[in-house]
């Protein structure tokens, strides 16, 4: 943090201090972790589902915190507010307003973290850029990221997550993005949202605080985003995708040993670039990134150099070679949209055999059986062998077999332990292997056993 004092925080939050305080004292950090107390840090006591941050306020002071933002008196250095979560938001909004730099926001049912990271690398070649680390994209994580801004930053790239309606609005009010990307509207979190229509409404909240001088990029091939009345929105809207009608569209791509070479029409200009990862979904992600860089007026050669430096997060379409087998590890998360994209990528993969190791997609509720069946149907048209792991993954095998796939080339394991005991007897040198499943399935346990 830069140039912010305790007095500023009192004004931003409307708080009262329970002790004699130097309002000119500087604040260099705000933390909700009593163990993460650096010099000139204020501790924020957040009440969570399992832990109450007030229980750790005294420990935060003992570790060097200069004060604690609390909802009730617990220490001799309390800054009292009605709601500590709201106080974090108020401070983040006040702090963000001090920076006259472009703020870029990303949301979507899937692909938002990858898109955010690609965007960071593409923009960073031209401007010193801040981004959320990991999945710090929530009502707590995003403000904590904003607090990391300092005078050296020339741009900020911020990912926004959601589980229910209103969360994106909450975050967008903090960020007030100048440029934003909606990657897609799928069925992730449909149990909490209730319908894809509600998910669409939630994702569109990213535009609530954008103005006529701002820019929104949306996936023009996504069936739900195609229903958006773009003329009713304040920001200018551009569409990206594979289909001809998009402003930013794919012309061709080629799979290489290290990723993909992509040729695209970006707002009427032919642009070529490479990304060190695979997947049709990553083509979409990269198109949105390069399109945004163009709309920002950045040097596109530098942006192409930057996106090539993108480093896939662990378990996100990571390419590995193990004993003559090529493994594509894509099990950071899984939903029907991302699974379809990962499967489709293998149409152009080279290998003596194409093998799919597919685990459960979680949190799908009533549509789970249908979506796993659909995945099996799609996989049966591309893969030579299908290995299913988990309670709902059996429907992947069922869908494949009902679509005419040889039953003898489908393997089913109820859990990872069963799969580990057999997988090396199934795989062969020369195989190209897709490994995909929800994070909760811990598919890395199976991947690490492959030899």
C-alpha cells in the first residue's frame, strides 16, 4: 500500500477507534491472517463459516499489528466497524480510487483464471501490471489484491469469482473496470445459481459500473452471451470466438510440441502468436486477451511475446512426458464446458493411441448424469480408450458404449486407489493421455502413479 494513513482508513470506513491514535500513522498492509503481520499492518477480523477472526485479534497485535478492525471490542487497539467485510470493501474502494491506471477485469463460468494469467503476461510486456495470485478473486481475496497496488504499477488485472447473484456486482463496485472480459456462461455453480439464465445475469454484473468510454469483450460463440442486448449496455461491446461473425476470431491453429500456433483476425488485422498450452478453450482465452490488448492500443508484437511466456498453473493443461507417454494434466477443475473443450483438443493430438482418463465433474446437481453421458458420447468419437474414475464417471462410459464405442476399451474405477492399481497395465508408450476431472477428485494421485 502507498500513502495511506490510519486517518484515511477511519474516514473510508466511518469507524471509531477505541484508543488514542495517531491518525497520521502510515499503514503499509491490511491482513486478515494474524500470522501474516508485517511492519505497519492493520489486522481485519473477518467472521467466516468456520473461524471467527476476532478470536485471533490479540495474537495479531502480539505479532506486531498496529490495530485491529473489529465488530466488537476485543483488544486495547480496536477500530470498531459494523461489518468487517464491508470495511475491507470500503478501504479497497477508497484505495483503488487513488490510482489513475487501467483496471482490467475477468469473469466467466470457466477459463477466468487462465485468461487473467494470459492477460497479465501479454500486458506486462508493455506495462508494469498487478494481478490476483491464485484464486484470490472473492470478496476477501480481491480487496487484499487491491491493497498490493503501489506507485510502480501501470495496470491491474483482476479476476472476479461468483457463487450467487450479487457477488460480481460487489467486486465490480470496487474495481470499476475500464476493460472487462466474460469468458463464457456455463453450468458451473448451477446448484447455487438455479439456472443458466441466473448465471448470465450474475456474470453481466461486471458491466454495472462501466461507462461509455469502457470496453467489454464477450464470447460471441456462447449461446447465453449471444442473447445479451449489447445496445442496452454502457460500455462498447466486442465479440470474440471461432465463428465468422466475431470481431476477434480464429483463422487457423496448429498444435506443436510445446503448445499451439494461432493465426487470428483481430479487429480486421491478421495477428500470429503462440501459447504454451493446449485446448480449444485456451484458443478462446487467448483471443480475448489479444483482442483486449489491441483495444488498449498496446504494441501487439510485445503482447505476442508476453502471451508466449504465459505459464499454465499447475494441473491446467500441463504437458508432460512420462516413459514415452504424453500426459495432458487438466484437473485443476472440471465442468461440462471445459471438459468438452479439453476433449475436442484431442482431435488434432498425435499419438499411437488417444486415451481419456476422466473423473467426476462435481457440483452439477440434477444435470450430472446427463452431462457425464454427453461427455462419454463426445469422447467416444475421438479416443481409443476411455478410463472412468468416480461415482458419476460411470455415466461417461455408459454414454460412450451407447454411442457404439467398444465396451472392451472402457475401464471403470470407483476411486483413485482402484485406478492406481491398474492404470499402468492399460497405458502404453506412445499414448497421448488426457487427464481431466474436478479438483475434489484429486486426479493427481493417479497421474503421479503413471510410470
